[in-house]
């Protein structure tokens, strides 16, 4: 293996179950890709990370942990949450504005999967490119503590179609 391929970057963040966590996770992926000279993967990795984080926020409703490992030739992103239910693809109406995240991951990732965690919850992951031999970060014996407390949000003027799409997700 050449020295450039071995230039690796890893990043980790513990995030609250909040919509803003997807943006934080995308930035984390972008920074890790830049540090490992893996900018070719940035856009796809950010999109797929956003999908995994959004699914954790909508379905798990628990704090989550994002792990990113990159090198010039590939990357692996893992999202851990405290919900024991494993992901499953659902069927949605063709006009639904939600429910296509799993299809995106299947279509764009080179590999993906989900695994239960020993302390409860699960890890959902994907990889792109030719990842190096990862220094796999095993799940800790206890769940990570959340960085910030969730903030209640009051949605005024929410369009009915968007509310119905959200109901389909729960």
C-alpha cells in the first residue's frame, strides 16, 4: 500500500435526536474527507450520512453517535442509536415525500449493513470506495452520553402533507 492510501482520518460525534444533527454529521463527514484527501466521496457520503442520521432521529428518537473513517480511496460511516429495532424498508405511496432513504443507501453505497449493539440499540453503516483495513471501533459497554439536551419544537403552520408524511415514518 502506498503512503497516500494510508493517510487516514477519523472523526466521532455524539449528537442529540434533533433535525439539526443531520447538518452537523454532514460537516463531520466533509471535514474527515478533506483531511484524508478523499473529496471524491464527500457529496455521496454527506447525502448517505444525512439519510442515516435522519432515520435515527425520526425512528429511534434517541441520542446518536456518528463515526467516520476515511482514506483517499474510501470511507466508512456508522451511525449508532439506542433503538433495538433494525432498519427495514417500507412501502410508501408513489407521491409520498418520505421513505426513500434506504433506497438511496442501497443504490449509492458500495456496502452497507446494520448490527445490534451489546448495550442495546444498533449501528447502521455504509462504505464507499476501497476502504483500508479499518481500525474498527467496537461499541462501548455503555451508551455514549448526549452532547446537548433535546429542545422541544412547536411547529406552527406545518403543511398537512408534510405532517402526514411524518406520520407515515412513525
